[in-house]
């Protein structure tokens, strides 16, 4: 009996020893070797983990063309909806080099295309009409003291209203120009400005093209344009002038702080692109060089006119009221109002590859 007890006890001790050597240490939570722990997927490169909604555009009521703000008219008809702007993070095009001033060009120039740049002796440039007195500053920039500025740049063929054979919108859209085949159409307009004194901080700079002179002649039909606006208080927007004076405005977007007392660079780009339903649409982009280093450009507005913006091209013979302004025009204009003292430099207009 005693031997059987010793044998049984020994066997029991050996079994307990073997079990203890093969057990996991206390607190070890390692999963079994036949299970795989899959980590949570990482966000795709460049995509934030939690999307941030874009701010709502400012819904400021609009008066007649880009002058001062006015209270809304409760009896006015409901405005035509404006085009939907693409997301704000739409990337800017890769820089395509520098212009003669050392300013970064965002789109490549069209080989053999039209171009103009502010001459060193700007007052003697026959392709530039400041329509007012400009004077040279000590730093080489120029000064304009006027509350209503319209500085025109012409293509190599110049401007001659007698060469404009028709203002019929359907004809202009079909042939692609108003005066001549080298009219300003697919372009990148650039200018650097500094506001020294201003009467109304809500007014703006506007770089515009795709028409001729803006007056009441020919029922105002020479005055078509897309106007890229940079307001003195830092807002931006596009305006569409189907004829003079018939405006439609896109919503304001915030872009920067107030402009007074500092240099900023401003670009307006307009170029034809294929429309969603055939035909041409017009891509409209605004860029800001907020520190005026000539290089650091930020896209601050991006939208496309695909024929659903506006509604009265019939005034000038158009068969579709909201047709895009797809044709070129002989005048590109650098405009501002209600600023009594402005310095400017490095103005240019280039025909780009669409």
C-alpha cells in the first residue's frame, strides 16, 4: 500500500510539473498563433481622417455691378442660381516657369500665342491704355490716383471697333472671337497692387476679359466679360457680365485679410473646357500671392460656367439666355474703384494652353 501511494504521488507531481512548464505566464494576453490581428486601415495619403466641411460662402445680396453694397430689394425676383464651385482643395496647376518679371506662371503659355507685359516705359506702350495719369515710384512701381480706374491691355492686333462685324452671341460663340482670332480668350492675367488710400473698403480690384469696350453703344453688346474680383476687405468672387450692364455674381468667399498698406499678387485665369453636355464651358480660377514673393500662389476660387449661370444673352442675339462667354475679346482690363491711391507693378496677360 505504501509503495502504491509513493508511485501515485510521484506521478501526480510529474504531471503538475509538466503542465506548469507549458502554461503561459500570468497576464500574458498573446492571441493563439492561428489568429491574425488586423490593424485599422490608415487614411489614404492626403486625405484627412475626419473630413472638415468647407465654410458656407457669404450670402451678401448683390447690387448693380461691383460697386458698393446695398440693402436687398424685397420685391426683386428670385436670382438665378449660381454655378456650384468645386471643392476648395482643388490643386493648383504645377508652376510652368517664370515670366519676365520673375513671377511664377501657373499655366504654360501657348506657343506662338498672344502675350503682353507692362513695359518699363509704360506711358509709351501703344498696347497699354491706363485711361488716366500714372506716375513712376522710386522703387520702379507705378501709382494711380483715381477713384475709377480702367487700364486696358490689347493683343498685338490692337483694338478697332470697326473690325467687329457682329455682336450676335451665337455667331461669336461659333467662331470664337469678337474682333480677331488673336483676341484675349484663354488667358492668365496677373497684377501686383498696394492700396494706400481707400474710400470704400468693400469695393474691389477686378481683372477681366472676353469683350471690348464697356459702354452703351450697340446696346451694350460689346461689353461682355468675366470679372475676377479681389475686394479690399479680403473677399473674392467671379462676376459674369453678359452685356453692359447685365451682371450675375457668384457667392463671395473669404481669401485674405484687408489689403490696405501691403503688396499682394492677384491672378485671374479663364479658359474653355469641354462642357458636361457637349460644347464649351468656361473654367474660372482666382489665385492670390498674399506675401507678394512672386512664387507662393494659392487658389482662392474655382468654378465653371457650363451654361446655367445668368439668363439674358438673348438681348444680344443669343439663342440660349445663360450661354457661357466662350469667345475672345480685344481688351483685357485691370480695374478698380473707390481707392484714391494705388500702387501697381508686374502686370501681364498671357494666352495659355487650354
